[in-house]
C-alpha cells in the first residue's frame, strides 16, 4: 500500500489521508504575513509552518486567517492553566457505544480497536474510514476523541479508535508500550483496516503523542 505524507497539525487536529498517489516533492513555508514556495533547503529561522509532499495547492488555501492576530477566548483563554482546569470540570462527553476488536501482533502484543457499534451494519463498505490516534495514555473514553468521532460519524464516516498497548483498558502482553518512535502497531492497524474495507479511503487524526506517531509512520512508509 503506497502512502506519503500530506499534512498534520495539533490544534485543531488535521485529517491525513493514508492512501493516495504521491505528488512531486515541494516545501512550502507559511508565516503570519507571507507564504512562499521553494525547492531548496528550508530556512529554519523564519517559517512557522512547513508542508512537504506537494500539498501546497490542497491545504494552504484553507489557511485564510494566517494574517490575523490570535484572539483568545475571554478570561479563560488568556491562561493555559485556567483553560485546562475549566475544561476538566465543564467539558461535555458524548455518549458513544463501541464494539471492541483486539489484534495480536507478531511480537505477541495486543492492540484494541474500538469501532462505533452498529456501523458495520448501517454503513456501506466504501464509506471513508477515520482512524483516531489519542494522545499519551489516552483512548476511546476521552472526550476529545468522542467529539471528533461524533462529528465524523454525522458526515457518514466509519470511525475506529486505535488504542495503543495498555491504553483504554487493553491488556498489556509485552514489555513494548506506546512510544513516538514505535510505528509497527500503526502499520499493523492500517493494513488490517484496509484489508477489511478494501474499497474505502482511509484517513487518520492524531493528537499529541498520537500525532507524533502518525507523522513518524507517514515518514517511514513514504
């Protein structure tokens, strides 16, 4: 399965398609005021955004607010600690019913995939699939994962949460656990999902450590 990187950000998480034809390689730099394209080496002193893999024409038009100043949410948004505390007490958690599937890896590891219950009967086989990779120690029970899941499901997407080893009450069967450099489980999950739904396009979203794992995976398999 041919893969190559498109784009990934952390806030909000971007959707990365895992199967597509690889375009010519370019590097795009974007700052708060200007956007430039170059085929040379990137200047690491100035750009705040870099996109590689020929995704400039697809993704940069969506960043139509790069020139605008950041305006935090009143009172709460001015302090990151206060924002975190507020969210811990007042964040809503959607009700989602899962159907768990456990995969066994070559090194005897266990991966827990949580599919939305009932989608295997109600959605066509070619529905787009979204794989969610939570952050450090995160899993299908976290509110940010469920909110993304509900949003994607409302658009007719099939969603599956990739719970890393030992997360979301999945059993620990090997010394190997979740790390940003360990991508073997991601390869296993993508291959498993694509073989189960060969007609569907596969996408992925990662948060925090999950985003790092996803970017690492895309870099290794491209």
